[in-house]
């Protein structure tokens, strides 16, 4: 994690990381102002709080009351060496707790991350540098002079890592490794992110550290090339008014006079899929990112693979239906295409298996034994108490897909992980590494249980859950001993020795499978960020969300609300009435966060960051002094509130005030003294002020369309501006 320190007045410092700022000072005796704890005080407190967290999480997970937990830490300094200290942590448990749980809590506290890092020894590398944005730290520990080739990569891993790291540095992005995982042999994963905009992150997996890092970097660059990090987000007025918004080769088309689809977008094949009942309108395809409805529908060129013709796809259609499915970056275009097509097959076949509740054949042990590295990983999982099933997901040899399924007898949960590649071995390896990507053994306790409820398994959102993190429901029929297909020892891998030619042949094979299925594929290729990347769309096959979402759950509904919500504090009563009427009429769920609704990021630890549609309507009703309407929503809020404790108490106080104010026989002055004793002076002032109109939108800081003060969103937009500048430069603009 990157922590940026600013030097403030006198000896005060602030440290900024994620969405937080921590202030540190020195005691007056050390020439400070004593206005905040010192750095060493924070260090001491971190271990106590970390131990307390693990103790409380153990209790919460087992339904043990935590009200009587008390923890104290004393640091005992060695009189002969003040840098040698003992941290004595003592925990007081509630009466009646079992010996089993007492030992369990102690074991849980032993897992404290702060404690483990200290015990394992810290290394400090203190440097003076010319540029704090240097990205070379990512390469530390990797031997760039080695040459490690793996199946599916056209150049050595070390070369891939060095090239991609350099490209990211050239873009001005400092990538940091947030975590590594290696809980079984030959299965590595890591999480990397942009240190300046941590919403930009990816995960990587592989049989080695190097392959996992190359995977993560490739995924990061694929998502940059395809603008995935910025899906659904408002780009801000500067980019919205720029010569291009997404790519220099984009085109804008106007809907017809009656909101008809422009003739220039899509083709007949796509229109049959996306507009079968002539319900899709031009306004459904305005992009969320720019909001420039006056400019038209921004559309991106894709090449139809059957005949090489260019077809324009609205960017809004892509971001609404495909998520990250069908994008890849690689050392060559062919390598990227193979990876991209493999993932499309992986997800489509997985969906078919889930929706049709198919039973897959087991892979005979003699075939698994051909790959000792995979065997070692499976053996370790089984020794830890997790039975593993390796299944052939090729559906009779039709597709290059494998499946590794883990069972957790402790909880009854299961996890079906799929992987695809032209090579049988690589597909199996990807299934196993995907299974454990970013997961600990403890994390495997959260897996859902199988079900015989067919409707729950085949429900569209279940597939979305599987797509996002593979934690959706699986049918018990999946585990039947009676398979729907015979096992096939398939392999689509090319036998050519030249790696580039091999990838080209494998890409042609995978495109050929789509052609045999009667499917059209459309591809966009990118190189303006310095790495070959592509996005492939297979209409009617590779979508993640239902096509109906274009009409009934389109992200561009943000355009109806974004400007008014960001300008909330400056709206007059008529404008507020119009806004709340539109919010009441929308079919958006009341518990949708405003972040999601308008495509603007707020810091999580602010009221804006937790604000839901229901709460926003409640606050508008208060501002309009429509107290009956506010009271109705307030009761719903209090019933299902998952906001912060402090915010919940404010609404409890507000509820009490409204109860009295709406009762004509009661006088608020009779209740205020004890209300203040219950809720505190400051909270009651806010509640009363919100009802009288003296305070409007309590807790919401003023915002505007220029996004002033919205640091988290500004960091995201600054990240996008780096891509925008690189694309403009590459296009000679």
C-alpha cells in the first residue's frame, strides 16, 4: 500500500492512503504541539486493534455476544535495550464462554496481521529518489535476465513483466502489489492496483510468482485498453467536451426524429439479437460517461470476423452487457486473441452447465497424474480437508474448458472453478489457480451450499455472481455420478514450434469453433498504449447481463439525475420537487447507492459514500418540509438501515422529533430536554434543524458538476486522463 505523507505546520504530518487521512504530531516536550498521537503511538495501537479485530470476528461468526469483551495491551520495554519490547495483550471474555471458544479466540488473535509481520521480521529500504512515481519497485525480487517460457505466452515471462511494467510507468501509473497468496504448491495469486487510484486494480494467477505477476499486469493493461476501470463512471465535463471521449476512432450518430436507432450502428445480425421486438430506442444508447446526449450516440468500430467489415457498436451497449468478458492484452495480437476467446468459451460453457444443470464426467486419475505440479496442489488441498473433483467441461470435446471443484465438508459449501485454453494442461491449471485466486483457507468457509432449487441456480443474477467471483450457487445435480457426457482427452493446442505462429493457429481454431456454432464475432484491436490488446464481442453468446437490461436496467438512467443530485444544495424548492418526483417514478430499487445511480465515486467513509436512493428522497422531503412523506421513508430506513451507527442514531433522533411534530396534541419543547440527554446536543440540533428547515441535507457536503472536493472520483478521472492523453498522442491529435 502506498502512503503519502505531507509535511504540515511545525512537526505535524498527515498520511493519506485509500480514502483516509491520519494526522500525527509530537508531544510538546519534543517541540511538537501535542495535537495528535505520535507515529510510534499509532504503531503500538495497531497491534492492539488488530488483535481485537480478530477476537471480535471469531465471536461474531459464532454468535458469541461481544458487549463484554475488553482488551488491553501493555508494551514492556527492556531496560537494557529500549528497541526490544514485549507486547502483552490481555483479553477479558464474558462469563460462561466455553473452553473450546476460549482457545479458538486465542488462536484467532494469533493470526493478527500486524503481529505476524513484526514476528517475521521487517526490512526497511530507505532511499532518496528524484521521482516518487518510479515504478521499478514492482520488479524487485524478479530476475529479469532469466528466460522462462510457458504455454500460451509468445515471449519469456521476465520480458513480459519488464515490458508491461515499463509501459505502465510511461503512462504515469505507479503499480503496487497489495497482496500475494500461495497456500498450496504451484498455485500463486496476487492483487495489484494503481497506487494513486485504487479503484484501478486487477488480480493475477499462475503456477509461479512470475506467471501470476505477468497475468495481473496483462489484465491491468487489457482493462486500461478497454476502459473497463471507468465503466459507468462520469468522465467529467473536460473530457465530455473533448474532441474524443473514448477513442480517437469513435463516431457519434444521432437518433431519428422519433428516437429511432441510427442506421449507422450495429448490423442486421446484431439488431436481431439486441432489438428483436423493436423496443430499443436511440435514447437507450446514450453513453453514461460523457452524458452528451446533444452529441448523439458514441459508437466504437469493431471488425466482423466473417467478412472483415466494420460495424459500429454503441459504447453504452458494450458497458451494459459485457462487463470484462472478451478482453485481453498480450505480447502479440494472436496471443491476446487466444486468451480472449478462451475466456469467452470458459464463461459461456460455465453458464450452459449451470443453467442446464449438467453433470460433467470426472477426469480419470491417470490423466491428472500426467501433470505433477497440478497433482501437488490438489494433494495439499485434500490434506487440508477439502475434497477436490477434476472434471472435463468440454461437453464431449466441443470446447477447450476444464473444471476443478472444491468441497468444504466443514460448512457444506462448494466452489466450481472453470478454466479454458487450447491446451488441456493449461485449462486444468487455470481452473485450479482460479479456484484459489486471492483466497485463504479461512476464505473457503464462505462458499455457498449446493441446492436442488433449479430456479435459484438458473436465475440470471446467479450467473453474474459466478462471473464476478465464482461464488454463485451450484446444483446438486452437478455432483451426480451419472454424467451427461463421456470424458474426452481433448487438446486444441497447435503443434507448431514457432510461438507466434502457434498462437495464430490456435486463434484461428477458436474462431472456427464460433463459426461452426453459427455465431458472428466482432473484434477491436488496440496498440495505442504500447501493448497489443483486443476486445471480442460474440452477440448472443458472450454477454454477462441480459439483453433486456438495455431497456429496463440501463446505466444511462444516471443522466436523468446526475446533474441535479450533484447540484443538490443549490436547487430551489420547485427543482427539488421535480427531482424527487422523478426519483419516485423511477423503477430503481430504493436501496441502490447514489454512487451506482449517478456514476460518481465518493469516499466510502462519508455520508455521500453510503447514501441510498431512499435516504436521498427522505432528505429532500425534509428540505421541502413534507414531513409525512419523510416519516414514511424514515420508518423504512430504520427498519433496513445498514448505515453507520452514528448515522443511524441521527435518524432515530429525527424519528422522535417527527413523531412529536406530527402529533398535534404534543409540544416538542416538552421532550427536548430528555431527547438531548438520550441523543446528545449536537445530534439533536441536527435533527430539530432538519425538521424546521434550518439545516438542509444534514451530513451531505455540497458538490457540483465540476466534481470539486470529490477526491476519490478525481483520482479515477486523473487516471483516465493519462490514457486519454496517450491515445491523443498516438493519433497525432
